[in-house]
């Protein structure tokens, strides 16, 4: 199973693959196969006006990503992203909150357009928390806004052009980000029990063509950052087809899975990556058994760290903890967490039948270390709020 479950064709392509396809001037378009797992998984075939291999210069670029520190002493954490400054763009302005060998999690607040960028380390999933931005790539353009997950395959040359202030959470994987296998048939179609389907996904609809010469592209690999100068603008693709391309899924299109009593986090899973999952907590009916305890039970994720970004609504289980919109909580393995004291009784007494919470959660299966941005916006009192 590759990055996308269905075939797309955009722009002009010849009837067969790898046959002559000529420009109006008689020259050949240049093919570029973007393929995963050594030609043995999903791919797309792009047709360029110019050679996508023609570079004029390459230079190393200083990588200002700060070192990570272990979560010691072991503690639940609360980070207030609202307190982080606006800086850089949606690529260079990433303020790393946490990470490990599988994934890097960063917060961005910016209004600046980015330069062209290619992440050759792994797929990215960018959740737009506020604002509007145009995502431009060799595959075409997508207009995205608050609530959108933008999933970008490894190696896609792209840039971000905000129309004003934007905030986002960026998930940089060391591999591929995909819909969970249990939502898909053996051939890749979304199944009827899945909480979203192909109709909910937005994909580039037409080519995006730009002219230019000596165009720089920032490239990330496991070794660090480089800047390659291409002879021609990479946005010269007249057509492409395949199963590998950027796409957008809006969190409000997630169909919650509910039970009469409280259901565990896997019902919220939206994507999977190497060593982590991404979940969407969306407004839904509260558990409706007459004796239900309608908020989470105390739980200990023995195999995972839980990183939760609160993006909307009201999260009853956290009342009294200081958590607010823009907050991020980190509940690490080795610590049992659950509702704040009194929260269960308060929700039962309220008679509420609906939850309004909106949150994005990343559960990792290796411990998350902490970035300097997280430590700079930490609420140091959070760990003790259960003992009040």
C-alpha cells in the first residue's frame, strides 16, 4: 500500500508510459518517475518541459534545528504555542517542539512565503491551525486553510504562499505517511467502515506552470540542508499520472466513530507513519449508555508518548489544567494520565450530550525528546494539576 489509494491523471500525458511525448516545438518532454520503495511501491510519472536533472550549483546550508533533550525528569508537559514568536516561513520558521528518530514535530507562526523546498528525508503532514495559504508544487496548487491536513510525499518540490498570518503544526516523518491499512481494501479503496473516503480528499486538479532560470531549491536530507540551483524552474510539469501526489484532508470531514461507552484513541486515527500515528478528535455525540462515564478513563500508554494539540472547542477532561486553544500536552509513557480532578462529575452533572472538542494527536512508539521551543513556552505547573 502506497501513499494514496487511487489513481489520478492531471494535464496532458501520452496514451502509454515511456513513449515519445513531444512539445509543440518538436522536442521531447522529459519524464520524471517519482517512486517509493525502490520502484516496488506507488509512483507517479511527471512530464517536464525541461530536464529535472539540470542543476548549476549545490551548496550546504546551515541547519538551525536545535538539539533535543530527553524528557527528564519524566513529567507530563504543557506547552503554550500561543507564546511562541512569529518567525521565518512555513519551512524555515519551524520551531521544534519534540522529536525522535521517527518524527519531528514543530510549530510555525508566519505570514511570509517560503522558497522552493524538497524534503527528501520523508513525507510531511502539515496541519493548518489558522489562516489561509496556497500550497504550490510540481503537481499543481492547492488552496488550504484552517482545519486542513496537507500530506506531502517525500521529494515533492513545493512552496507555501500565505495570504496573511498562518499557524501550523508540522509533522516530518522519516518514512511515509498513509491512511491506516485497516481502512482500506487489499487494493487500496477506502472501506465502508472508514471515517473518511476518497471524496473527502482534495488533490491538484491542473498543472502549475512557472517560468524562470537559475532557481534555488532548499533540500533536506538526513545529512542536513543543501540548496540546489536548477537551470530551469521546477514548476514546468505539463501533466502527470499515478498514485503518488500531495493531497488535503480537512479535519471537519472526519466521521467520528462512537460507542455507548468511552472508546479508546484508535477510533480517532487518521493517518499512520513509521513509529507514530496521527489522530483527529472531532465534535461527536458523547457516550450514550445511561451509566456511561463520558470522558476518558485514566490510562497509561505503556508503549507510546501522547502529543495532543488543542485546536478548537472545549475539552471537558482538561478543565482546570490551564489547557486552552493552542495548547499542546505531552503525556509520556511511564506516567498515568486522565481527567482533571472533578471533571468526570462535572460532565455527568452537566447533562451534556455532545462534545465540541477539536484536537490533533500524534502518538509515537518511541519516546519524544523535547525541543528548545517547547521548553521556552512550557507551563511548569501543569504536572501537578492532578494533585490539587
